[in-house]
């Protein structure tokens, strides 16, 4: 066997069951699952989140918004991820249950566009940060190099993502704690004086702040089964999310709030490089990497649902190259608005899949009726998804007010679930007996 053949065989071992259930012997410990999710969340995005909150809220309100939003987000991940644990299937294969045999492509495309776009944005952000630090003017080149480097672990699959997540979580966590404490200790101000500096920029409402936390990771919640199908049980999911992810991940944005207030800025590159030096630079690189490789991993699984002949690792290479090229030319200010629209249409997917799996059996309908009846495109799921996506976008862009003054994602999930239930009962009312999958 040639070296190339051996290398391909090694990569094939990281396919990670893109279209079939993860077998019991391939399941991982709750600590492994927790560390992967912590690696995803302990990233540049969570630092930006903390800086955004102290930009618009007084300090203690910002802390409360972070805690409330993060608990809501983890709860959604737990509910959605349990479906993957019970079935062993990816998000996109599971979507066939409610969206239909071809309707699952909608979910795959939404997650693909979201994760692919954020991959390009984060590669560009890293390129711009490195250019700023080293005084190098060729941001596109650094962005492409960043993108191509970060795709390596996604190519090798879950094992590589878990491998890099562990040291990154420890480093990022302790570095942010060190930066927060050291900057407070050496500062010529009291802690009370420090926190009185918030809000730094334009004020925001508490509900909007919670929505920032929940909505910022909406696509991650939709794709929760992709990782949690490797979990051994629901109990392990509780331990992974609430004993590992919650205490580790919640402190990073809180620490970023303190460091941001010390720097009197919400500009992440300025805050981390000026307040953290080389430690801040390494943090940016490692934090972005562990978030972005998961983006590309989910992308490859999504396309594997549509293009069933392709190997996942080969798809990862192609998508990583394309996203890296996109990072060289992307207009961040315009592209982020597009990404927020895509994210808005990810939220109602949760409303449909959660309702189909958990709610319909309690109302006298079987779960997975669309798949059982071999429906190609389930109109109930499509209608609920479109209405939910439009509602989420209208609220997020402040075109209409938040009707209940609670996180917009929760409003959208509830509305989507109600519409899906109503239409499903109309279409499948003759199916009275509840049959577990």
C-alpha cells in the first residue's frame, strides 16, 4: 500500500458517520463532549459578546444578561442535542423526520451558509488582527493563510477537534482570568470605579442583550446533534453542558467585560493586544481556531447530506479552501448583516425539530410522520420555518418591536412550533396512534 493510500485510509477513519448512526463503541465520555463544546464557545466570539454587552449595559446588568442568555442557549442545545444522542444521527439526517426527504436540504443549506460564512468572517478577522499587530498591510493574504491553517483539524474530524479543544480551553480560560485580575490589580482605580464605566457605547435593552447571547449561537444550537450524537446518554449531556461548559465558558465573556472596561474599549484587537500582549495574541489565534474548525466540520456534514457520494474529509478540504478565498475579499460590514439574516432563519429550525420530536407525540401524532410517509417536502415544516425566519429577522433588525420583551429566539421558537403543530394536525389528523421512533 502506497503512502497516499495509507494517508487516505487514515482520513477515512475520521469520516465520523455522516449518514448513519454513531455506534455505541464510538461514543465518547461526557468530559470529552463538554470540552469540545467549551472549545467552540471559548472563542473570539464569546470575547466579542462580553465586550458588546458592556458596550450597551451597566456592568451588573451585562453580567446578568450573559448568565440568563447562556443558560437559555445551553438549554436549547440540551433539548436539540438529546435527539442526536438518542438516534446517533446528524442534524441533517434528523431533519428528514420533519422537513421530508428533500426538505432536509433546507436545514443543511441554512447551517452550511451560516457556518461557511462565519468561517470566512473569522478567518478575515484573524487576518486583520495579525496585520494590525505586526504592521503587515496584506490582510487578504493573512486571512487566506489563517483560513487554510484552521481547516486542518476539521479535515480529521471529531478526534482532531477534541484534541485541540482541550489545551485551548485551559489556555484561554486561565489567560482571560489572568488578564482580568492583573489589569484590575495594577490599575489606578477601585473595582467600583471600574464597573461604573459601563456602558461604554450606545445603550441597549436587557432583552436585546439576552437576545445577542442566545441568537449569536443559534446555528450552534441547531447543529448540536452533530457533536452530541457521540454522547452516551442524556445524563452525560447534562454533565457535559452544565458541569463543564457552563462554569468554563461563562467566565470568558465576564473576564472580557472587565478587560474591556480596563481598556475603555470594545475593540477586541485593541483590548487583547494592548492589555494582554503576546498572551492576547495567542488567545486570539487559539480561540478562533477551536471555534472555526467546528464551523467547517458542520459545513462538511451539511453538504454530505446533499452530496451523498462525497467523503466528508474531501468536502472539508474543498469548503476550507473556498471559505479561505472568500475571506480575502469579504466586506465584513456588509457580510455580517447577511449572516444575521441567515442566522435568523436558523432559529425556527429548532422550533420545527423540537416540536416534531417532543411535542407531537404528546398531542396524539407520531413523530417523524414526514419521513414515515416518504414526503419529499413537508409543507407544515416549510410554512412554519418561513414564518419563523421572517419574524426573527424583523425583530432582530428592529423593524417590529419584541412583542413580549423576552429573547427573540424564544418568541420565534414558540411561534414556529405552534404553526408547525397546527398545520401537522391538519395534514396528518388521521394518524391518531402515537408510535415511538
